[in-house]
């Protein structure tokens, strides 16, 4: 079967290993359709349930995708190739709105903070056996978490939100476990889960965050963890409201053993209040905050608070590997935080004004769009490929929604972090011409 690569194996693990070997060697190309269960079972002389189990193993490991009656096929891109590394060509003179980066003009001058960190290192050198967390950063993080009403708990420092989330998932889950994720959701997280051998279960959302009914359905499927973005959701800009947080808490209360991870990466550059999902009965939880958006992506520092067992496992595993995050970086972030180097209200107001400018211009043309918080606006479209190509011809490059979607309808992500009002007007006019006034794509939900 499959031309020059006949499949082999008698047990599910053997069949799965043989298919994965073919993928790794390049003999089974991305997109290759696998034989129907019963056809392969007859070819190998095994029970169809054995083949079904092999395909399930491959799906959980991120090697194949399954689509019911449409069959199974090798993933069109390797699980370890991040989708945001697939470059979008930017023609000369085109305006690139696909990056998702903060505005460099709104990032702090790192010089004073780095100098303060260097002086602290001279006075108190960090040697083996030193505490893993800088005391100043620890105090600031604890005060921030407490101010937002989170339960007390240990704090760990890692290298950015995704690194923290990976460590938390790795500390509590095993390959094959299911994780509830937002759809549309953060592309890097959607890449990470299959690379870890975890299965993603999509949860639809609107401007207020994940839909309670969708989360309840995912929990009913037996997910072992839930990842929710508190504010500045990427790519839609959703932000949890108090009403939605209360509804989600009620849903989660029926599943106290499920791991809850709240990604609050927008902390420090948004003006929406933080509404925690952690309830009195939540056994395993963590809230993650990163310096990347407020202080710059190269400051790979994040802080996370959570229950004793979860954070203890993460900290213990960190000690066995990386050991700690550089105290030079930790002290730099602590100094930026302490000195209010980037006033949250001022930065958030600029980002809000730029989002609102585009949303208002699009609304004037009858185009639905979303962006309650953060750096991006999500524009539903009927067809991503044609919309992207037409926009490029008019001098705009947006990010294709396929990078962020599992089952949700098509859309484009437009980064508004550096989009001025005049550009927003021009972009809206061009989008209206591309889509046809009043003829946007399917709604977010």
C-alpha cells in the first residue's frame, strides 16, 4: 500500500511506528492519504480496531489528522515546524500587518534597567546554589497576583508564556491526553500540543472569551487541561468579562481535577480588568504573566503562580534542566516593573485607539471585526486565500486565519499595534473593495 512504502505491523504500536518512520524519512509526504481502516486491516491481516488504535496514536502524536469519512492523512506540515515560521512574502512597499509585535516606540529604554541589573550582579553575584527567583521580581509578582484576587501560592519564573505553559503541561499531563484550547487560538500553542503528543479539543469563543457551552462540551469529552487567555487574546482580541468569567467558573466547578492554565500575557499593556477563573475548588491551576508584550519579546521572562503541587513540579524540573532564568534578565524586568518604565494606562490607551480606529472604519463599511483588547483585530472573511491575495495587490499583508484555527470559520488577523488612523481608513476602504460592502465572512461564533 501507499506505492513504494508498503505498511507493516501486527500491533497498533508497530503500525504507528512504521508510518511515523515513513514520515520521518520523507517516504510519506505531508498530505498523503492513509488507507481506510478496513482496507489496511485486510491488507495486514489484523482487526480493524488495531488499525484504529494505530491511527489514534498517530493523531495524538501530531503525525496525522483525521476527518471522519474523509479519512486520515499525514499532517500537511510537520508538528515541529511552527506555523508562524512559515514566512508570508511581503512585497516592496507593502505594509506588513501580520507580525503580532508590539510597537517598538512604546517599549521602554532598557539602558537604565540593564545598568541597575548589572550593578546588582556586581554587588551580589549569582552563583550555583543561589535562589532561582530574584527577590525583587518575586515581591512584585506576588503583589500583582494578590491585587487581582488570586489565591496565594508559590511562584516560578520561566522563559516566556509558551515555555511556562509547556512546563506546566509536561508536569501534569501524558502523551495522548486532551487539552481544551480556544478556537481561533494562539498558533504557537496549537503547534506545541501535538509536538508534546497532546490532543487539542477546540472551544469556540466570542469577544468576552470562551463560550461556556463550548467549554462544557470539551470537559465532557474528558479533557485533562484547559488553557484560557485572560486578555488580549491572540488572534481575536477577546477579553474575559466579569460575567463570562463567572459563567466559566461555574462550568469548571464541576471538574475540579482538571488543570486550569490562565495565560495573561497582556498584563502590563491592556486596560481591561483581570477576571480570574480560579475557583475555591480548583485543585490544579496556574496563572502566567509575561514581559514580552509590555517590555519586548527579547526579555524572555515570565512569572506564574499556582497550586503547590503544580508549581513545585515545574520548579523541580526546571532545576534539573535549565536551572534558572538569568538573574540579569529577572532583575531587568523587576527594575522596569518597579520604575513603571512603561505606564500601563498610556500604552494601553494608544493600542486601544489604534484598534478602535480600524474597527470603526470597518464598521462604517459594514464589515464585522473583533478586537476588544491587545494588538490584533480579527476580520472574518469568506475565503482567506483570495482575500489575502487581493489585499497584497493593494499593498497590505495580513496573517491568514488558518494559522490560528481548528474548526472555526475563516478570518484574517490584522496587527494594529503600529497602524495610524489614516492607514486604518485606507485599509478599511481596501478591505471593503476586496470583500464587498456588507459582505464580510462568517461570524466569530
